[in-house]
C-alpha cells in the first residue's frame, strides 16, 4: 500500500514545463549579481544561498520538475522585487521540499539536498528537523543524517516506512542519537524493527539526555522489546512521552512493564493503545502504570517550580 504512495506524490509535482527552469536560473543569476553589492559579512551567507540555488537548478533540469502553482506565483513575485536573504532561504526551502521526495522516488542521491535543508532551516531560524518517508534510505543519506545528529544540528527526526532501516545501518543512527545534546523528538514509526534494533535503541536511550519524545507506532514491538525499552527507562532521565501504539504487546508485557516502570521518575505519557491485549485483562496493571505516570507528572511540576532538573 505505502509503496505506491511515493509515485502518487511525485506525479502531483512533475511537469514538462520549461518556464520554471528558466525562472530559477534567472533568480540564480540575480543572486550572484546581488552578491557583489553586499558587504563582506553578508556576502558569505548570500553566496551560500546562491550556490544552493545553482545546485537546485541542476537537479530541476535533470528531473524536469516544477513547483506547485501556489509556489510558482511566490517565485514570480520574488523575481519582480528586491529579495532579502531570509526570503530567498524560505523560497529555497519550498524548492527543496519538492525535490527531496522526487529524488527519493527515483533512488537518486539526496545527501546534498539534506545538507541544503539543514543549512537553510538553521539560517532562517526554523526548527531543525529531518524527515524521510516511504522510501529505503541510501547509506550516504543515512551518514548525512547521523552526522547532523552527532553535530547537534537536528532537534526532530522522523523516519517512517523506510524498508531498510532495520538493517546494520540502524546502529549508525542510534550511535549518533546516544550522544546528541539537542535531539528532542524521534519518530521511527511504521518500520519493522527487529529485536536487535530495539536493544541498540535502548542502549542509546540509556546514554541520551535530550530526547523527550519517542514514537514507535506499528514498529513490530512485542513483549520482549517492551521489556528492553522499559528497563532502559529505569536510568533514563529525559524521556517524557513514549508512543507504542499499534504493536504486538500482550498482557504479559504489560504486567512486567507496570512493575519495572515504577522505578522511572520522568515518563509522563505512555500510549499502549491498539495492541494485542484486552483492557479488562490488564486493568490492575494499567492502573499501576497510570499511577506511576501521575506521580512522575507531580514530581515534574515540583521540579519546574523549584527550578531543579
């Protein structure tokens, strides 16, 4: 089902019109002209944006793409007036957001696009996040993402429906997560994570002190995997929100996690909906879990009021 989605997405943004290619090239030329009119400090930033547009233009020519009608009008309005650096950066983001899924669907190198996306988001002050959806991820792109996490350039990571994420490359990703100081949200939903991947992820949670939200919806997590994650939370002091809905957790897993989770004093939200157990069969265990979560919320409120960590 989801394997067909990228093609449908790409079809909506592909066109044979050449006007957009000409416009983006004209804008690139205008950027280089403006570069010579700026002072030395601004010249560096502006030239970076101009170079990024040149790279984007080469990709557009190769793929024969165009922006949606809405963004075409934005581009043309920018062509008719002076453009500030941040306006250009936002326009660049619009173009990159079109190119990334198109390149992914064609199994083309996206490493340079990810670098442009990270640089541009940082430049305009937007939340530094990376998303990879519906397609297997190539090794170079995974290295780029891992390096960005390791270099504390990403706050939010979303990688969903990546067919090959549960491979040996997964360790490369989690290794960078374990030492990140600013990564706060990780979404690895809709991936088939084998038990070895969960063990590696749990090891990262033990070492990490920045991730506050972890989403693992429909990720092939069973009772043993739940136990591994909960054991890691005994020493984890940052995770506040854990979503394990739509997995393979049974009554046995819930019973074990209730006792172990009581040793954690930071988690305040746990979603176990739509798993392989009936609520009536685990009522006492869920009551214990909810009691722990409420206690943690109270302790969190106290820490916030007193200014302690």
